[in-house]
């Protein structure tokens, strides 16, 4: 069930290639589901580097994490490594799970139609009993057979394979017994044999200087500013020299076999169909008008709704009050662009004032702290947002 929860979150991003709004420092968002007593709060806790911290809780769980994207350029694509750990603590039993997100790669940033894939190894660890799940999110590969596919095993504390998990993060997740998997692979060994392919060339393609301005612009869109991720038109793309992503830095995203502008097609004949499998999760169909609304799910479409009741109780930093977002939803593109520029200039001015006064920005609802389970740096919820005492909220709009 934990793996189904993780994979289902990726499915909501499928086909969503529009540039998101960059959160302003101190910007917040809250969500409540009273019938299930679920509460979620987000805060942009850092601008350079951009870091979003969030905390969710209910009668059954406590869930928190951070989003801190790191970029690498590979000539025709951009790889986004979303650093940060997610921690899930169950209240019904003493189980705590931790995991990190896999990488996302946006292809055809120079020529062709944009498309993206999620790939990398994800390890979900039960910090209480030592059980773990390793999920391999597969790159599309030479002929697109593995597009959106993932698979892996659930292991016991003694590293014994307990269950095999497989599916497509854009569609479904199934679970099969380890013995059923072994038998299936014995009888289908030729069909699912890994094809021979040439060794990966670790040398990176050179990027013409005239492309760097476009790359720089895309970087600012994805990260919310310049900072340490900007492209240097003298030294070339920074990802070729350094980075902290989960994919080996010397290994470029697998673009071999795809010509310029190609979008791989998933091959249904390559799908596993292991007997006695159990369907754990199936994606819900999106509304017919989803393509006209940035490929949002029905749930996503409702998240920016601002009612009179919400207006009365939200803090002034909530993203539903952003004037550029509101103008965009009203269809006033010219005013939305003007508001966006005004907000960015206001944020720069606040940053200059803080630097002049040597004042360190302090988030209101989260604090920097070590994750007690992973021993890594993390942002931990302070616990007082829902008191709704918002007098000290900054004026960011």
C-alpha cells in the first residue's frame, strides 16, 4: 500500500509539461479534508536554493518531506533530481517509512516536442523492522518498451524476496509472489530478455553557445532564479562537472536510438502479466477537458479554488491570494504578466534589504533539523500553524 501511494503521486504529473509558478519565499499553502481529518501545510523555506517543506497528518499517519530540485544539462535534455527525503509514520502501528524521489528528465528542450520520463532506483525503507522495497523506475530505452515502467522486490529483514511489484506509474501497480515471478520469468525468458545494447558513452555532447540563453531561461523557470544552477556560457553545462543527483554524474540520460524530436511509444506487448497477481492501484481517468487545463486531474483543478470561507481563515501568504495566479485564472494574461514581474521585483528588494541588514530569513512554520531516522538535514514542522495566529506573516504579495 505504501508503494501504491508513492507511485500514484507520480501519475498525477503525467503529461504536465507547462511551466509551474515559482513559489515566493515565505509563500504557503494549506489543504484540509475534514471528513478524514487530514491537514496539509506547505511553506517555501528557501529561495536559493529553492526548497519547499511540507507536513501532512491525520488520525492514521504523519507524513512530511522537502522538495529541492537540482538540475543537470545533457545537451538535448534537462535532468531534475528532486533532493529531499519523505518520511511516513503510521499511528496504528510503530512503522516508519522513508524514501527519496527518482529523477525526472525533460527531453527535446532545443528541438521537437517536449516529453518527460521518471527513472532511477527508489528504496523504500521500513526504519522500524528493516524491511525494504527497491523499485527500479526504468528509462524509456531504445525503442520505448520500458516507458513509464517500474518493477522491484519487497525484501525481508534477512534480504529474502517476499513480493514482486511491477506496473506503469502512469497506469497501475500490481503485486505478485516471488515464486510466481520466478516461474513466469523461466517460461518467458526470451520475451523479456534484456536486449544487447552498446556501452554508454560517458562523454557529454557539447552545447553550442547560442543555446545557452534558452537553457538559462529554462533553468530559471524550473528553479525560481539563477543561483548556483545557472549556465556559464564559457564553461558549459554545470551538470557535466558536478551534481548531487541519484543518477551517476558520468552517465547521461538514455537518449540513444531516438532521433531529434522523437517521442517514444510504450509497447503493450512488453507488459508483464504474472499469474496470481493482485491489482493494488489503478489510475483514475482524467476529465475530458483536462488537456485544456494543463492536464490537471479533477482533484488538482480544485486546489486553487478560493471561497469566502477560505478567504476568512487563510493566512495572507497562501498561494491562492497570489495576484498573478488570480489574473491568469481570469484570463487576463497581460495583467498576470505585470503582476508576476511586480512580485519578482518585490522579492528581490526584500532580499536586498535582508542582506543590507544582515538579517537571516526565518521560516514561520518549519525549522532546519536533522531527520531522526535518516540522520540527514531536513525541515521539520514546528506544530503551530493550525492555531491560525497569522499576525507575523510577511507581506509577500
